[in-house]
C-alpha cells in the first residue's frame, strides 16, 4: 500500500464525544433557567461542528421573540462562565422550532389541541385532521372524509408509537 505520511484514516471522531459532553452541560444550564419559568420548555438542542449551539424552545402559550432574546442572553452568559469554550469560540441561537417542524413532545401536542395536523405513520401512510385530545400514550384526531352532505367525521385514537411525524397545518 502506497500511503503518504500523515494520511492515515482514523475510524472514530473525538468531536462527537466532546460535543455530547458539552450538550449535556448546556442542557443542564438550560434546565436551571427553564425551572425559573415553567411555562417554557426545550424541544431540541444541537451543536454544529463550528460550535454553533442551536436551542429550540417552546411555551405552553407560545414563545414571544422577547423571551427568546432573554433566554439567549442568560444562557450565553452561563455558557461563558462555565468555561466550556475557553476562548469564547461558540455562537448561540435560541428560537422556537418553527411551524414546519414536527411536534416532538406531549406538551407541544397539548398546546395545539383544536388545530389541524398532518400525521405520517410508521408505515408512511398519512392522515389529516383536527387534534381533539392528548393523553399520555395517544392522541384523538377528528378525521373527515368526503365533502358537503357526504362528509363523515370519525375520531381516530392514535398511539404515539404509531406516529412517525406530526406537523401543524396552517390554514388561511
């Protein structure tokens, strides 16, 4: 094998290990912040290879931009003080997940009762309907077939483990 010096391929990465540790530490800092304001919760968090930290928050009554700014400033300061990135070599973005992101947490489903959902099941079949109720293990979706006088609405009980993704549909 004709290989030049310094071109050996290493089969693993230290990036993921340090990123996971940093993610856990940042999640802990964020949990402390969110415990002061229980109406808000973390939906997702990730760190890109460029140390760009993305935090997606939501609230039981929505998430105003002013709250995103407030959480961003407080979390940024905590991350700086923690020494995770000694040279300040990181950036932080705090936002809501956005309307095109699938629902992930029961709290998100609960806050969207009465809204239209597009549900993709584990077998890739699809249903649309209005979210009527949320329990610990499932949801109730009002699904309408047909139009006008021939429209029939049925209530479907859908276990969470059968849902691949559920997205809120914006109707105008």
